[in-house]
C-alpha cells in the first residue's frame, strides 16, 4: 500500500512568499499572517470541566495504556498520565459535552510518537478505505488542548490514522503537528459536532502523511478553523487535505472549513527524509460517484497558495458516473493565489460542481481566483443536465478571476444562475480587441458563458457611446448606480448612454445593469448597479473610483494596481462595459466596450463677482468661485478660502483690518458649480481671495489638487466713515473750543440703522481738563453726518502742541457700518491762541490748475467787486501765514485749512500744511464753479 514511488509525484516549480490575503478579506489577513511564523492559537473553553487530565508523559508505546480505566483517574501501570490513558478514561466516562478536558502538564514539551505496533494502537480495525487502523480512538465527548506545546507525529510510515474520532462533541484545540503515516484525523460515521480549532500541521519531516482529514459517511457538523496546513503526499484521488470517503449513501452533513491556510510549498523535495515539497489536493472524493452524499459543505475565509498540479474542488469530472451528490455548497471569501490546478478543459475546472441538479442554497461568492502562468483553463464549471427549468439555486457573485484562458465561468444546462458583480483581471480570456460586440456562447473565449439552457441565453444591454464625465446638472431621468465603494472613497461622476438588445433573447424588464471598468477587454473593476431600468434606452450614472485599485497577482503576497482616474491629474482612462440581470433573475454575458471623455479634476477660478464695484465703499465684497465640476456644497465654506488684506492710502489702522468670509452660497441653477462668496474687512484695505489646493471636493469627493486661478481676485474697500477735522489745535481756557463731526464719504451706502459712536478721551486729555460735548454722537437713518462734537479745555499752562487723543468705536445694526474702524481725533493743546492769517484770492480763465503757483500764473485774478457769472469756473488760492507770537513763536504743524463752501476741496477741507515756520507762508488751492453766494469773505479756518 505504501510502496509506491512518492518521489515521482514531487512538483518541480512553485513561487511565492509568506501567504497574503487581499483587501476584501482583511479580517482574515490578520489571522493568516499570524500563522506564518507559528501555529494559530485559540483560547481555552469557558465551559466548566468536571474532569481534567494532565498528560505528563510522551510515551506512545503499548505501555501507555491506562489501568483501572473508568475510575476517573488517568494512570498507566507506571503511574503516569499518557495521551492514550487520558483518552481511554474519557471514553469510559462518556460524560456530557465539556465535562472532560485533556491537556498537558506544566512544562511538558516534545513529541508523542505513536509506535507502529498493534499493541500500541487503540484501534486495529480499518477506519477508512485508506486507514487500516488508528493509534487513538475517541468515542465520547472530550476537549483535547495541547497548547501547541506537544506534537503527535509518528516516526514510521504506518498504515494507521493518528486519530479516529467516532463519537459526539469532540474538540481539538491548539494541536500542532498531528501526523501519522496515513491520515491525521478520521471522522467516523458516529461523529457529531467535531471541532478542530487552532494550530498547524506541516509534512516537513517526511512524505509519510497522505491525508489531513478523512470524513466518513454519516459524520455531521464537522468544523476545522483557524488552522494552517502544509504538504501531504499525493497519490491520484486516494489522498487529499480533506478526503471524503463515504462507503455508502448515508449523507455527510455540514462540513465547515473556516480561516484555514493551506500553504503549498515552493520546495520540490518529497521523500522519506524530506517532505517540504509535498503537496496534494484540497478536497478529494473516494469514491467519486452518486453514492457519496454531501449536504452542506462550507469553505470560507481561507487562503490557499501555489496549488500546483493538484485539484481544488472536483465534485465532478463531467459525467454522472464521476460526480458526487452535493448540496448547500458555500465557497466564499477565500483567496486562491497562483493556482495551477490539475488538467485543463471544462471538466477540470478549479471548481467543477456536481454533474446534474444541486439542492439547497449554493454560493460561490467573494473569492479571488488567480491562476498561475499556466494550468486550468476554466475557473468554475457546472453542467446541470437540465434541459428545462433550473438545476438548482446557485449564486456566483463578487469574485475576482484572473488568468483563466478559456472561460472563467462556464454554465451548461443549468437554467437560471445568478452570475453577477464578478470582476476579471487583464489575463482573463475575453473577446479580442476591438471589443465592439457582445460576448456570446459561440465565442472562442469569454469571461462568462451561458451555454444551452443557461440563463435563457439572454442578450445584454450595451453602451451606445463613450462615457462622459458629468460637468453640469445631472440630465433629466439619469439613473443612479448603487456603488460598491465605501463612504469617503473619492469618485468621479460620469454618465453612460445604454440601449436594450433588439434581437435574440431579450431580457425581461425591468432590468438591473451592472457596470464594469476595464483597462482593455476584460472587467477589472465593478462600478455598481443601475436598478429597475425600463424602456429601450436609458442614461445611467457611473461612479468611477479615483486613484489606484489593488488586486492580487500570481506572486503570493504581491499585488498589482490599475488606475481608472488619476488622483493628481483627474485624467480618466480605459473602457466601460455592462452585464444585465433580468426581472426573472437571469444574468447575461458581458457587453461591448466603450471609452471615456472628460476630466475628473475640479478646476477652480475665483474672481470679483459680476457687478462688484472696485474700489467700493460698500461693506460686502463679492467674489465668485467657479468649478469645472459640481462641488460638494459642504466642502465649500469659509474655511475653504484664504483672505489676504493689505493697507491702502486710506487705511486708518493696518492692525485692525480683520479680513473674514461672512457667507458662501451656491448660485441657484449652477448645480453647485458656482458659489458666491461675501467677505468683509473693518478698515480700508485691498482684499484678495484665494482657494489653495486640497480645500474643496467634487460631489464625488475628489479634491482640487491645484489652487484656484483668477485674473481679478482682489477688491479695494474704502472705509466710508470720515472724521472732519480729525486733527486740530485747541487753546486752553477758550470757551468756544473746536468742533468735529462724523461724516460719510460721498457714495457711501445709505444708513439703514442708526450709527452709534462711542468716544473716549485718553488720560492726557483727562489730566489737562479736556472735555467733549457728547460721547455718543449718532448718524441717524437717512443722514450722512452726525451732530457736531465740541471740544474745550480748562484754562491752564500746557506745553505747546501737547497731543490729546479721542478714540471712537462704532456699533450699528446696519452691517455696512457695524464695527468699522473710526479715525481717532488728535487735539493739539496750546496755552495761547496761535495766529494764522489766510488770504483767499479768486482767479478765472485758469489754464493750469496743477498748483497754486500755476493758477496764479495762468489765470486772471478776480478782484473784489468783479462781476462773475453763475457756473463760471473759478479757482481760489489760499495764502496761509504764521503770525503767531509768545508760545507760538515756533513751528506750526499739521495746519488744516477748511472752507464753508463744502464743494471746495474734500467736502470743505482744502488741505493740510505739514508745518509753517513763524512769519512764513504756504499756499493751497481749490477750484469749482460759481454759485450765487459770496465765498470771498468769512468761513475760513
């Protein structure tokens, strides 16, 4: 039986590194990674045990048998507790589940070598077609937890299984290196509720082991989870990791393999002294015929690498005589990487489903099937042998296939099978370029094929023009897609025109349309589903993921990337194709391919809003932000903009400009491509608006990678509040004093709510007895000037030109004026009255008004009594002479000259003379047109 040449079956090639799970199996990645350097570990049971046996001896010989079995004590003749004695005691006690636990004594490590002798075995009768005996026989509930400290590997190429489990509620935990010369574990016909949880087994020492687990007829509820398996010798269909050996038609029920890592080796040696290169099938059947009944088989969340020249799931070889009876098959969320498989053709697919109908719910969902550079040409095949109706309930969905060179999914005589949302790597077989027609069952190579009586061989809806990036309002009637992308993944929105087939087997409506992206002619990325589409044509929405999309490769632990939309440039590439699901549940093959047009990156500009005055005395400064794509309104806010304010000539206090955005609103009808921004400052300033990169996002979440551009992105604001005069002299003890008013510049917005000023003297003013007639003057609604504020100072000596400051704040419910900076008033104190003489002369027919001297040189003086006409242009020259004495025998500074004719100068302010030495003069000038009032006398100051 064991004399065949095992070296002849050693494989010669396999590539890879540490096992790796892809992104869709992230939870399992963590677990699988933990076993690369050691076995998987599970926690101890929380159930209370009434008997716990601590194995303190590694004896595997005949002397390991127990004595006084059934007395509740694990004991050999030598007074030790061996594995055999503990199991014999558990069998004899036959207590309920969880009552008996077998574990290892503190500090015990090593290997239990079950010797190849009948006396050393608990069972010497055949336990499977391949196992003539069993070293350990378990028939009663027990938990065996070896804590990954003690192994159980026979040194001889025995004909016996290591364990024969043939009773209810047996649990193995943290079992490492459990190996014999045949099968590690045989689950017999009486097995109910067997669990293997945690650990690893690898055939590195030799090629003796041939099967990890044999499952006999009648066994039920078998679970293997959190386990790592490597190697095992291969001999046709007499070996395998999981080996179904049903010797009659009693059903095997509910076999579950979960989070198991089958790491096929990259080495090639498989002999009596080195088993590192051994590899065998994942699942195998003996016999493989209808008498083998498997009801409930789950292989999930697991990882298999480098399956070279071996079978994966051969439920059938394409005929009734070579098929088991199986139902409720669930192969889901696994990664099969660099799988070459065994044989080619439709009957040697990676998963060859049972020949004929299948009962129950069957699913192949969420897996990665990545074929090696050569090998199997089909990934999944099913011949349901049903010429009408459906052969069963099967869903093949959300899988990724790459490298299958004939057809990834082949269906024949199956009736309706849900084949949806599957994607296909660039190495998968499909129609040749240019892919301008739909796949059909007659095509030489396809992604999915519906042969006779499969899905009604319905035709698919197809795209009629290139997909276009959505740059404006969504078209009327646009059908959204239900996207598989998670929240927060940036996307580019596009539209696609689609039409229904008009000949062949037309799918019953309303239909669901699945959209796919491909870099060439397959279908690498699933984009989502447009649901309940009716009529003969439609326009659907596409949500294209931005940035690299990652997929597994033939290299274990490696990955490849494809990019639909460049995350930095917004450029889109590749093609789009469709698959149809009819109202009756039939799914089509794949459609023709169309390309893209447009760019997905939001390009922004920011400019002065249309109609915005510049410069302006209005408080609200309006900017317009325009985007090439609709923006997410939530991303366009005050925080999105940067405002820079710089002083201008009219600025009062550069430290109090306080630039800010007060509102950002989408412009009605712009479909979120245009936004109005309102900004404010508190003093005269040049305000520049900007949107840096990465501040806003499109409706799909793609940020602006470039800053907004703009040819006119600045506005000058002029503070409309003036103080006249803001600087004057004041003689102490003068009861008349001086006056000033708060005034609005010409063109300022009308006052909608009273402007409330609040003035305060500085400490120098208080010390020198300066007072103001009121501290809270007002500019009333509809007015442009406040009442005059009189300033007087108590009599007393004061150093000439002592400055006093009057500061003022402004509050108003009128947003145009509230909290504007107000020019402080500077009062210069003197003990005696300064003396200034002002001579005012009129000139007509002036040809050069650039200076007082030019006026006098080019004009004709109109002396007192000269008759002038209404509206006649006239210029006035003011000669200001410092005639001061006493305290004033010094320089006068900042002399402000005003005229009662407010049309002259700046609202009556002719100008300011920086300084006038004693006895010196300076000239100012102003021009206007005459009105019938005498302006040559009085009113000057």
